[in-house]
């Protein structure tokens, strides 16, 4: 069966005054229908550049992006918007403060289908009820809503054109802790009802574990490990994945001594190490690791890693 | 009995306005012993940062502070600003969420460290520079000499936060207040800073008040916790008590609402509603509109905090578990 979204060798470089940054360097993955794939990594690893490239909000330099086995014509535009959409991290900056909710959610419908009047109102009301908001909210402005409600509005707008895939870029990171569960549960519920696929971008491993089927771990523009979440988190093969897992503070007091942070910091994206980008922080690194970046190799059971000396 | 460094009693902070008055802190009691790492946990608007600012005497106008804050035996509330100014850095030092904003971009890190240390400890600049180097070493900055010469934009966020911790440490405060110091950092760097603070507390007997919204962070760092909701402390106790047997429904539900690594793919417990607006907090227990255990009594009377014999205190009419104080019959 062909995947809903298939990404092969996606690359994006940015030229800056100080040199060229390889923000995304040959990233490949598939997303099946109804599946949640998480893209995990720290700042500068390229996860947001992947998202923006898929949306054609930036033009990638290389790589092939296919929907259901076919490349979409053109770059961006309606064909794309009707396939995939995005929910951004911060609903305080992603909603226009001067627009009413009806117009925020309805705007894609006006642009794509030229809907107006009653047809538009009914459609907007439908999408708002899908995210748990009533029609009485339509005439209000974003500032009248709490963070959790704003994120619901952003989700209603994102699903207005009935896309097959939603990109969720840290959708709960800006929300209060007690409200995050509401939004995560809503997303799970929508996925079941509408058969959506999600590309879930996050740096929070605990959140990823609770929502995702598959996970891609990125480090400095490359995927270093991929596979089913339960497998990868239980038995990480790449030392960076292990380092991330060891860095998650635990709520369990018996785990208090177990925080084992990896030393060192993320290298500069302007001047990355020549070999494996993680080698300078890696206890297992050898001269081979520093020579050239190891390729991502499949190891069966849907798992893959890019490491010459993987963990057992 | 351990010596207490910080004693806060019935602290309130209000911001009067023309149309509405914001009650940021509504009667907080906390005490922190020497050498203890105390976590103050709450969501945005719970009053945790305002509590911290009050300890430093830094509540911005038109904020009004009442109650008592005794820091190393001295009263902060009502003291003249000139007196509180001399206490800052020395009695209590603070590190902030965003180290990039806490330092001046126009001066080197060294200049800013030396200025602060010389001023607070009343020592000359060469002694202050030695203290700065020593502190940078203690916070494990790779090359302290080089770090002193750099401008804030030339180093990473993790290194900047270490420099801020060094600045605070070199002033030899009785209490270090850390306000979400790891929130802006990457996961692996956050873990480094947590381990650093934990080691400093152990090795130097540093007393820390650690403010955060992240339950995982306090779980791996703090000895004791106070959970704040809508300007009040709803539960207080050791980390083991609160995480092992939370007594307040807010604490208990928050623990189930936050994804935790190792739980697998599970549906999260939802806490309905949102954090209250502090210009108009709900009457009675502020959590009652969101609480599954709420009864009419909860909307009428504000529960007072009651502690059991082990020091686990909860402010709830219907606490979870019988070991905690029984529901107050009619305190209205």
C-alpha cells in the first residue's frame, strides 16, 4: 500500500552572510493514512524547516514529496492546501487579532471554494463544533479566548479544507499544563473521526510517546534514528536518542538520580562537524565517525539508525 | 530542627486598577530551610513569579504587598527600598527564565559579573574577578577566562544560564531563587543545568527556591514542593508525598494530565476549563469550577491549609486519602 505522504531526500540550505546552513540534509520518511509520525529534536535540528518545506512555505532545494504516490504539480497553492495544513505552536501569534473567529476559520473556505453567506456560516459552524466550540463564538475576536480555546480555533481553521495530513508544530508547548491534555485528547479524537494523519513536531519526548506511532529523531538536519515509538524509546540504538531519553526529568522520585545529561552543546549549524554531527558529544565516537556522516540504514522491524557503533 | 532561611506568612500581592483589581497572590505561607531545594509549582498566573519578586522587594508599582517575608531573619515587606536594594544579591539572588534578556548585550559577560560581585560583596575589582572565575569554574563553564571576555550574543543559551548562576553564586546569597531557569533551554542542556543546580545544592549547601510549571523538573530536583493555584498554595509537602499520594484534586489531576515518559500511548486525564482570571477569581476554593470532587461548600468557603503529622499540608475540603486532615465540617 502506498503511503499517504512520502518524502525522499528532502534538503534545504540557507545562504547567510556567514556561510551556508544545511538546515535539512537528505531527510526521508513516509506517513501512512491515519498515522501519527513524530519529528523530534532540539533547536536547530531542522524539524520546522521540514514542516515549512512540505507546506511549500519555503521552497526546498532537493528531494521528492509525493501524495499517494504522485507528485503534486506546482509549488504550493490550493492543491497543497487541500492535502495538508498546519497548526502552529503559539495560538497567541498565529491568529490575526483583528479578525473575527468566523473569518479566521472561514478564510480558507472563501479562498478555495468562494463560499459565502449561509453556506459559509454552516461550514464554519461545523468545523467549530468538531473542535468543541459553539456557534456563539463566531462573532468574537481571538483576545476573548483562552490559550486552549485559541488552539482549538487554529485547529478548526487547519481542518477547514478537509486535509488528509495535519502538521502539528509543538501544538501544546505554549499552553498551560492543565490545558495541554485537552488539546492532545482533541487531536487524538479528531484523528479517529476524520481519519487524519499527523506529522507531530516536538521536543517533548513524553508527549511524543503519548500520541505518536512512529518517531524520527533529528540532529543537525539529519535523521539519526527512526522507528515505532515504543521500540525506539524502549531500546534506542543511536547514542543521541539515548541522550535525549536520559535528559527527560522524571516525575518518579525513585528516578531522581537517573538524569544523566550528555556533555557538550549543539554544534553550530554554520560549521557542523565533518562526520557524524553527534560525534563530539558521543562517548562511543571513533575516528571513523569523524570522517564522514554515517548513512541511515534500515535494521528491520521498521527501524533505522545512522550510527556506526549503535547501542545494543 | 533545621534553620529556616525563608519564612513567608500570609503574603498577598494586589494590583489595584480603575476597573478591576488583580489579586496576584492571595495569602501564601511557605518556609524554606537552609540547604533545601524547594519547588514552587504553578501555571501561568498562579502567582509564583510574583511571590519570588516579593521576596526580592521587586513587586512593580502599583502592586501592593502585605503579610510577612522573613529572609535570613530580616523582614522584607515594608522595608525601605534602599535597605532592600542592599539585600538583593546578598540575601537572595535570582536567575531568570531567559538569560539572554537578563544580561546587557553591550557589555562583556566578565564586566557584568565583576560589576555585580564587586558591588554586592563590597570588594575591589581584582578580587571580584577572581571570585567570578572561581564561580564560572564551579558552574562548569569550559573556559572561564575566555567566557569573561565574551559578549552575551557570542555564547549559547546554556552557557549564558551558567554565567547567570555563577553571578548569583559569587555574591554568596543565603537563598537562590530560580524562576523557570531551564524552560528556554534545549532538553539536553536543561538536564545539564538541573544536575548542576542539584550538585551545587548538595556540595555547597545552597538553598534554592525553584519556580516552574514543569512537574518533571521538580521531581528530579526538589526535596519539597509547594503547588500554587490562583494565588494560593493548595498543597505542600515532600516530593515523595506529593507525587506518591497527592491529596489535592488539582495536584492529583495535573499529575495524570501531563504525559510522562514510560506510560506508553494512553489517553490523558483532562482537567476541564481554564486557569481563572485573577481579577475575578472564583469564590471559595478557586479550583472548584474545574474540580471533579467539588460540592456546594467548595464554592462558599475557602479551605484553609491543614497539615498532617508528616508535614504534608493541603487546602481542600475533600482531600484525597484519609491520612490527611478530614474535611472541615462547617468552616463557613
